[in-house]
C-alpha cells in the first residue's frame, strides 16, 4: 500500500497534547526524521511525565505551556483528540493557514495494515474490541487501536504491523482526517452528543460523516438499518453496504431473530444462514445485540469464516464500565455502566433490564436534555438518584416522570441513597448520561469509584 507520508524528513512538526495519542505521535514524527516540538497547556502529573519521557528521547516537549512561536513556525501540526476546536492554540493554527491533521491521520500515512474503521455515538469500544476478538480468534492478526486507548501511532511504529487494524474513531478524530481511508467502515448509530463542544447536532453529525468522505477503490460499509440518521448520512457514499438490524430482516446483512439469535444473508436473494444462537451472545442488552451484528459483519468481510462466529462470540468477555455486573447482594443487582456518558447510552442501559431500576444519573452536563430519558424512566426506573454538577437540572427535567432524589455530595452518597431505596429484585444502575469531569478525570475512574462504594456498603443485617 502506497500512502504518502505526512511530512518530509527535516520538516518541523508540532504536536498539541501530551496524552497517549500526542506522545505516540511525537515519537512517530521523530522516527520519521521530523524536528518535533510537543506541548500541552495542562501541567498535571501525566503531562509532566510525558514531557519528561519525550525529552529523554531528545524530543523537545513541555507541559503547562504552548510555545506559539514554535507551533506557528511549523510545517505541520498534529492534534490530539482531546484538544477542543475552540482552544486558542487550534484557532491560531487555523488562522495562520498551517496544515493540521489528527494523530490517526499521521499514523495512517505510515501504516501497512488494512483498516476497519468504527464510529457512532455509542458502542464503539465494545464493537471495536469484539471485531478484533473475532479476527484474532480466527487466526487473523489484528489489533484494536484509536480511541480505545492504544494510539494508532504506536501500531505504525511497530516493527511488524498486523494484517488489520480495527480503529475506533471519535468525532474529534474524524474532524481532522485528510487522506485516511477504511476498507471496511462501520457506523453504529447516531444521537445528539458532545453538545458542550459542538454548536449543534448537525455539526456533530458532520464530523461523523467524514468517515465517508474518502472512500477507497471498493469500500464496504456496515450500517445500522434501525437508525434513519445513519442511513441518511451514508446515502451518497459509494461502495458495497451491509445492513444490521435488531428490528427485522434486511436484504443483505445480518439481523436478530425474535429469540435473539443471529441470521445473515450476504447476497440478496439467498436463503438466510444462522450465525449464532441466543446463548452465544455474551453481552447484556438489545443495543449490544446490534453491536454484535455489526462486529460479525465487519469480521466476515475481513475474512473470518461465518462458521467460527458462534464459538468466538462465546469466548468474548465484556469490557469494564459497560453494563458490567458488580455484585448481587440481598437480591439487588449492582451494575456499572459508567461509560454511558450521554442520554442515548443511558436510555439503552435502562432498556437492557426488565427488573425495576434505581438509576444513578449525574456528572458534568453535556448539553443534552434529560427529558429524553422520560419514556424509558417511566417504564423501567423506580427512582432516579441525581448527583454531581448536573443533579439540579436532572431533577428539574425528570421529577414529573419518576421519583427523584438529589444528592448534594459525591458518588459515595449516591450509592448509599440507592442502597436505602433498593428492594430485592431491583437493579441499581450507574448510567450517568454525563461526562465525569466534575469529579473524576475519566469515566473509568468514576466506574472504579462506584465499584469501591458498592463493595464498601455494609450488609443489610449489620447496618445500624
């Protein structure tokens, strides 16, 4: 595969952001012979340590400050996905007319692997890891990279790259793509999100649409037939397309039968073939059946034999902080879905259960109305415990629909309030519908704090 390098040896490359993506991008640019400067406006322990590691490798780096003269004197600027489009440094680069690309674009130019790209509002990480698992279980060398935690630049630096990379792409990464192409592109779903960063929903969807901007010679698209916004966004994209649905049969693609098994038809007019039975599906919730369908289609298109899917699905283990059962105590099931950082994810989590739910909502508001939870809460939730910065807004929007409790202190108090309300047969579900940034650096720390608070609860019989 001939991919044009993003820069020439000796070019000046500035990397904005010293998280895992920015650090890996700086190393990759240095390896390619660029004169690299990497910086981060934050000076937390992580950024300071990252700058020190790069300096030890002879790469100019600093935390807590951007040297604008060096950045604006660069031939290329590489952005980390966490850098807001409204950040002054980005706006200055744009105003100066300097070429700016995402870390995944930089890495793509040095990649020899074939690419499966996965995006959508919810379910990206689960689908990325499951697709990778299906490939590797069939003996196909593959790695999950991108927004899942391992930067694509690390993969591009490897002495031996895998046959396939399965790249999770956030809207922030898609925004700064240039030549990036996927042989197989997956769009899982679309719903409003990140409205604290985008001016409106159309802007957010516009960045998602960049998945289709540069189609290869013969791309394959895996699309959610149950989501009209997905079909509309992909309508003009050239290439083959397979649909997946949990609501009914599709002409070409895969769907779930009424019992929850998987059926598929890859050539229009052929008879359906069973890919998996309900007991093969390792994940909770109808939305996860949708993710499984998408992963199976992408994996089969990449060379996995359909007859192997059933056994490979059974061996997959769900990811932490995604509808993760913590414990069942005194007849109450405690579930950690800290990754449900938007309203649509919280709705999907609620709808995964038939038992009554005590729902923990809260964190930093992301611009979506919580009233969109009303129907699901009316049907599934016995009560809502609201915590964090968004708690008053959550209560004001949902109190006419469901019993609400406002907790003015932290997550520990929300867990205790849920324990007081919960009855045998209930589910206590953390599905916050908010970001974690009011109290925690990320959703993982929030999920771990929830687990610790649940484990630390006094047994009912010994409570005072």
